[in-house]
């Protein structure tokens, strides 16, 4: 057996309001859920991006919790890569620079495909890349 896809990915943020603005306004993702002080979730293609305030998720669930999700969380910058065509990667570079967001790296992979790297307001490393870098 093998999972068919990644359904959701999580990043941990230091400021939920700044994260909500960045991923909603700059990245153009649709917000689908929010609990102030804990999390904000966005739809991205066929998957979901979960943004958590780590301190709130490290606590064990209350005994009467409706959703007894185990504690989780991390500190320090994480990484997430969004997929894009060659044209979209170029368009994203222009858009991000227009928003004053620095592009930390922009290169072609030896096996094909271009990537650009930048940071979200919490310092997470984000990438937009052509899927062909993984043979997709």
C-alpha cells in the first residue's frame, strides 16, 4: 500500500494575521477555515495548506475536545514548494518583486525545471518550481 497524494501540508507561523494576509492576498489562496490565535487554513489546488501558531498546537487536547488532535508544532523556518509552469514561475517572480518580496534564489535545476525561493512573513522558505524537476 502507498498513499495516493499529500492531502495537507503544514507550516508554523509567528503571526497569524500577517500569514493570513500574505497567503490570502499575495499568494491568492482561498481561506477555508480560521480559529483566531490558533490556525488559518487555505485551499491550494487539490490540497490544503495549514498555517498554525505553534504555541497553540503544542498543548494536548482537552478531555472533552470535539476534535482530539494530538499536540504538534515546531520552531524555526519550514519549507514548502508550490508548483508552476515556466511562465507562471516568471509571472510569480514579477508579482513577488512588485510586492517588495525578495527573491533569494532563481535557478534552473540540472535535471530540468526552474525554481524561485522567497520567504513568508514568519521566515518560512517558500519555493515555486516547475514539477518537471521531480519528473512530474
